[in-house]
């Protein structure tokens, strides 16, 4: 059985893939998230390395396999090499980084998007032009509008912050993203909610922001949710995974935030969540909980 480091779950060309580091070959490897998976976590955790957004390549940690505190997934050296540590939480008001990589990346055109999450939550976010759809999929955003296109990332962040001040969420908890597994809202309703928010922002935001607004570009990845939904709906039962009510009948499932294994038949992937079925049991595994850990793959 091969022992490799679990680096991340990523989306490429709308296909979810698990990225692994093979310390023997010193190469990064990928496996498509489909079919039967059997991944077991071991007790060793190391730095995940860093992703170079300019070269669009993931590099392993230079000090691998130095052990890492289980609370972290990256060492200080790799954090610095990524070049984006000072960009976290950026609102565009002032640039704090002196990283050449970050500054170059920020000069790329960016989009500002509004994404709908089950339960009526609308989130604002930004995405670089060359990874705009992958970004949405990694966020678990199945239905969204691109509402603005900017020449730089900094301007996109300024618009994002301005929208956030209007009460629009800029972050969505993993538990809330998980609710997008089964979207019960009608597509027309989702569209209306996003369009209403867009039109409201056009009216109330300053022209310094709205000059970059575009006619909304609809991104609809709901077919991912539909694939899950078709497997969860049984005769006479509308199944959703979260909570209870008088109107709906709910099915048992297990949500695992820090999985020790990812085992079973892949039903679907939403964001960083893998939905599996094993011996009739439904398991929703958060792959972020495996980042940096050594795993055994059958």
C-alpha cells in the first residue's frame, strides 16, 4: 500500500481531484475523485508545501518530513514562499505586501461574484480571471453571478469590502456550505434573489465601485447537486441532510470534519466535501481535515 501526503482537494476543468505528495518520487500526484475511494489517515502530519499562483504549480515543503503541529497545515517558510500571507483579509484599502508574486498576481483581471447558499445566504467573493470557475467550485458555490470585472485584484477587494458593509456575507462556514448538497430552493427563486441583490447594489454603491459592474453572468453548477439529490430521494420521501421539520422526512448521515478515512463509493463532491456511500451509510467527509496528513491509499 502506498503512503503519500494528502495535500488538498482541488478542481481542474470542473473535475474534482485529490492532490498528493509522493515523498519517494518527490513528485506531486493527482487522483480523480470518482468510483471507490479507500484512503486511511496515519498519525504523521507535515507541512503541505505551497502553491505558486504565478507558476500555477504546487511545490512540496523543502524541510519535508519535519513534523508539524496538528493545528497547522503549513510551516512559516512555505507560508512566506507562497507570498500571500499578508494578503489574507485584504480589503484593498492599502497594500501591505512586498511580495513580487502577490503584486504580480494582483495585476491580473478579477471578478467579483455573488453566490447563493441553501438557506437564503448570499456571499460575496472575488476570483482571478484565469481560475474564476474553479474558484467557485472550490467554494462550493453551485449558483452564482459574476457581477463586476476589474483590472486588478485590489479594485475587486475594494468592491468586495463595500458590498460586505451592506450586510452581504464574505465568509460561509463549512457547515453551511454542506447544506448545498441538497438545494431545495427553486432555480428561478435563486435567480431572483441574486438579481434583487445585484440591482440593490447598483443603486446604493458609490460610482467608484459600480463603474466596474457588468451585466450579471450566471454560473449554474446545480447539476452537481442534482446528482446527489437523485441518490438521496426515495419514494414518498423528500430527503435533506440537515435538521428536521414536519414537512420533510430526513435520512441519517454522518458528517466528519476531521476524517480518519475516506472510504466508500463517491456519490458527489461539493467544494471540499466528498459524499460517499458505504454499506448503505451516507458519509460526508470534509477533506480539509486531511490536509498535511500522511495517508494510505488502496
